[in-house]
């Protein structure tokens, strides 16, 4: 079910993206889109983001990249907060 929903996101961008100025440039599903990085500073630690996919689109001669998350309400609130915190850490560290 989850894999099908992710594929539907890809199809929606592919089919309807050009109508709103988005041209699909690349798509990395599941593990191909996972990101790992080590935090800087004296307390170095390995971090990992596990998005459902990573989407790259051409937008008026620029490339935009976005993490794709498909929520089927399988995570509890604690897990969701932890995942959001990892995304915020990633943004702060980049």
C-alpha cells in the first residue's frame, strides 16, 4: 500500500507537474534517497534521514529538490516528532 502511494506521487508530478511549471528531473525512491551526515563540532555523530523518496524538479532554469513523505498514520506521535527533529537538524546542519 505505502509503495503504491509513493508511486502515485511520482506519477502525479510526472503527469501534472508541467501544468504548474514543474519538470521532473530525477526521483530517488526509498533507500536511494536516504541521507547520512555527520554533525560538525566536538560532539560528532552520524545522522540519517529516511524519506520515502527524494524528488528533483526543474523550476524556471533552476533545480529544486524535496524530500517526499507519504503519511499513512503508521507512526505514533513520538516517532513523528523524532523524524521531524531529524529533518530540522539536517536543515540546520546544511
